[in-house]
């Protein structure tokens, strides 16, 4: 795969593929027109320096020190000092996929010709992506305005040969890794340091990877909930398309159609058509309304992210054709923080519904299944505590849903007096995603057990395929055993998209 960056046409799927790919699978190149724009804006910055025209971000201090003029002979030191002093990130490092997404998005932002950066720095950044050199970037330290300064400074530190990187599975000093690829560390010119670190790149990277995974979770939740509906012998009446036509939200319509398609041809469904159940609980009956609403939070995030990843988000911005350098606020991550907080609600609600469905399977008075899905309850606890784990994760997700975007804390002597907390929103969103994968894993562990109690009746072709996938990794529970590794395995299948792919062998999962 070759990905040509032009600053305007990058997609979320492109970001995901590069993030989770390898140098062998993805080659990133810069469009020739973007290279021209880079050179033009950099030449304009150098002209300002040579004329000693006082311009913020080029020959002044930064933030609260913006009124301090810096002489021409000190400008290189200024940029290096900026990078070094801003490397204040703490905690664990971002994963390699997130780091690769950060590098790609930073390059796509800077090549648009409004940042004034030296072109050779972009070339080295692309080499890092293509050759698999991954800067070690601590997760914590950004407030989400004036850009993701601390994390991006650790990226910049690697480019100038003073940071640490992961390369071919080992940690190296970045200067040594750069020597291994027969390149030179970046040499910072006027505005280069500020251009590298000022922008919404880290939060955008978190948002892009999260939205792809969230959409996979939404499909998985539809599949898994359909299996639970069968395990407790529920009805498809609530998924009748005539109902959704009277409340035509796109998400609701898609989920209702998924449920009908997933369950088509099921022997289990037709085995109890004359039972005395009239209505299912909301966690079953309202799957289209709730799952559909969750999907719409992801759609909103996708819309925002598609704009952000093709935007110029540093400051000040260079307009060489007009001869202007203008200080603004494109580094502020409010739109991203909002949409990631909103997405967090959608993911948490998928988990809320899943836990309620698990409870229905535990309860023999509702499900007509053995208590806790075990034949010898009392001697065996069955899935009792797996449900407790699901409940614990659901409760934790509720706490994590407290919006980061509503918080703000002034910094830089109150010049930066309102911030987005966008990286915080993205980091907790990732935690919710991970928790949801375990919640859904517990549900599918339970409903496949329910299927075994309903044998010899079979489900639909799509869901039987999913059942067989699960049984390749987790055997039927006949007596108590240790479940945590099985939950981990099922969560991994869900995260990798294998549940969706298996169901998609038979139908198109919307």
C-alpha cells in the first residue's frame, strides 16, 4: 500500500491502516505539490528572520513570553530550548499504533504550507513512519490547547536525536536509530520547534483509532445481543421495520435490520412462537433504539475527525502568498474533546445494555435456563462472578464518562486560560473501549453457554458461525473452572473483528 499525503484527503481508515500496519505494508510519500508548499512557507519564514521583523513564534518567546524579542543569532537555540523544556510528559508511553497515528497526522498537518517548517524535517518524520522508528511518547501532560505540547515535544525530541525510540522491538537512543537508517538528526530552524509541537495531533490520533474500533464494537454488540435474545428465547417483534419507519433515525434502522438479518433462519426462534411471553425487557426490546443511538455518537465523531485530520492546527499560521503571519487558536481541541466525550457515552451504553442482558441469562425465573448457566448450581457457581466482573466494568465506565471537555485549568500565567482536555478525553475513551470488549466477551461467553442448553435446536447460519468461532477457543462449561483467560481470549476476538467477520460470511452486517 502506498499512501500519498497532500494535507487534504487523508481518511480515518488511512490513519488506522498506517497505525496498525508495518513499514512493509504501508509506504507514506508526500505529494509533489505539498513539497512546493512546504518550501514556499519555509522561505517566507526565513525572509522574516533576515529582515528582523518582530513576529510571534518566529523571533519571539512563546506563550506568556511572547513579547520577548529574540535576536537572529539565538533563534536556533530558542527552538532547541523550546523542545527540551516542553518534554514534561509522564506515565506510560503511548502504544506503537497510537504513536504511528500521531506521526502521520503531524506530517499531514505540516505539509499544507502554513507552518513554515523546514522540509527536511518532514522528510525525516516520514522516514520514521516508513522504517518503523517510533518515538517513546508519555501519555500524560497535555491540557489540549496551545496544542498537545508535551507529548509532541517528545516526538520532536526523537527527531533531533535527543529522545528515545522503539525500533525493531528494542529501545534505542534516537540518534543511534537515525544513524542506523543512515540519516542525520533534524536541525531546527526558525519556527521549526513550535511547528512540531503546536497542534491537536495527539487527541486526533486517539479519536481516529477509537472511532474505527467503536464502529467494530457496535457491530459486535448487535451480533452478540442477537445471540442473547435467542438464548433467553426472546422475540423479534420489536425489530419489525414498520416500527423504525415511524422513528427513522439512521442508527435505529440499521440495527433493527441487523437483528432481523442475523436471526433469519433460526430454529431457536421458531421453536417458541406460541409461548406466553408478550414483551421482552428493554435491554432486548430496545436494542435498535439504544444501539442505534450509540452508533450516531460514532458518526458524529467521524464527521468532526475527518475535518480535523486535514486541518492546519498549529500557531502562528503562515500565509506566504499574502505575506502574513497570523496568530490564532486552531490548536484548541474543543471539537475533538466534545466528540470523544460523546463517543464515550455511546460505548458505555453498549456496555450497560450488555450487562443487563447477561443478568437476564443468570436469572432462571426469566430465562428458563439453569441458574448462572450451570447444571449443578450450588456445587458450581457457573457464570455468577463473570456477571459481577461485567457489572464492575460497566460501573467503571460510568465514572470514565465524566466529560473531560467540561473541565479547564488556566496555565502560562493565565494567557492560556481555557483548555479542552482533549487528550484526557481520548485516553479515557480508550479505557472504555477496552472495558467494553471484556463486557461483550462475557456476554458471548454466557449466550453460547445458553445455546448449549437449547441443543439440538440451531440458530441462524450467521450466528451458528459465531458460535463455532467461540467454541474453537472456549469449550462448553460443564463444571466450574478458571474463566479469566477465556474472557481475555474472547475480548481479543472481538477487538480483532473476528466476530464480525464470521457473521459477515453469511450476511452483510450493517
